[in-house]
C-alpha cells in the first residue's frame, strides 16, 4: 500500500507540474492541474486514511470525550 500511495503522489504532482508548464506555454493547463487535484482529493486521501486507520478501533478515532471520562471514573 505504501508503494501505491507514493506512486499516486508522484503521478498527481506530475499532472500538476505538467499543467503548470502548459499554462505558461499558452495552452490549456488548467485541465491537467484540475486532474491532479481531483486525484489527490478523491483517490489519494481516502486511500491514505484507510491505510492509516485500518487496524484501529473506531473508539480510538472518535472525539467523544464523555466516553473517556466515564471509563476513568468507573475505575476509581
């Protein structure tokens, strides 16, 4: 999964760089920059979050502080 994420980062940076070069050569580079940004947003970030949190419990990711306080008071 790490190799896939790194390759997607390189591809998306390549799209953005190619679009940047095309934009200043009086071509339509906005399309390539947009494809790079969409790739980061809809493919790279969800894959990164899945790979990062796939073996964790849901309770560890929650920002519900009331559950943690109840657990601490039950032990006393």
